[in-house]
C-alpha cells in the first residue's frame, strides 16, 4: 500500500494530475469496498480528478468530484497512512464551492511521511510503479516498463544493486529532457533479457 500511495503522491506533486490516479487505481481495485484504505485511495482518485477537470475548465465535473471526494475522507484520521488529509479536505471544499479558484492558486501539494515528495525523491519501489504509470501518460508502450520493473525486482532479490534496469527506471522517471532516449535504451535492454531467457528455455 505504501509504495502505491507514495508513487501517486509524487506523480501528483510533479503536476501530472491525470496520471496520479492510475498509481492509486491499480491498488484501489484490489481493496475491500468501504475499508479505510479503499476510501483513502478512492478519495485521492476523486481529488486528482477534480483538480484535472478544474484545470480543463470543466467546472461541473470538478465540483462533482470535489464533493464526492471529500465524502470518502469522512471518518479517516487526519494523518491516515502518514498522509496529511486536512489540507486535501480543505482544498476539496474550496473546489466544490468555487472551482475557478484553480486559476488563482495551484492545488495543495500532498504531504506524505512528513514531506511533499516529488519523483526525484522516491526510492526504488515507488519509482518502478511511477515508471509504468508515466510510460502510459507520455504515450509509450507501458509493457517494456512493466517488464523492466519485474527484471529490476529480480536483480534486487539476487543482490545485483548495479542492475541496468534499476538505473534506467530511475532515469526514465526523473529525466524529462532525455526520457525518449532512456525509454529506447530500457526497451532494448528488456528485449535482450527476454531473448536470453528464451534461449535458456530452448535448452530444456
């Protein structure tokens, strides 16, 4: 839960409001309806949607999501899962009352574990989640990023801290200017690893 939550928080704080909900939604769909974790993620999904619609000047959509988003947080502790909820509740109320406020001030940043993390500050697991989400957001095929995440996790488990997949996932998430080149390198490395695995399978 922590890694999915933190990945979405950092994506949101970097301004990718539409993409943020994808990190949360993948985990949210697995949760029991009405549980505290489910309501937390559901509320965050609605929050990111409200912000996105307001920035697109879809005032009616923004108001609807802001109102329903606030309802999901009712009854949750102020710092549930180390996420500060009061600023989010407050901004949702502002959006519901005046969605055009988004044109006068940015949405409130999400604070998790005492800071407002961005993509450049994430450790490996949230970064790997963010890489798959951002691949789709930027129009890349997400399958190589997802496979690179799997290979990176295997390398970590095998004690290979110098894994090329780990490095490329970090670079893909953090380096805006070179993202296309990094994605191509990542795809090439995934293809070579797949080919090696197929060769091994062919021996048995």
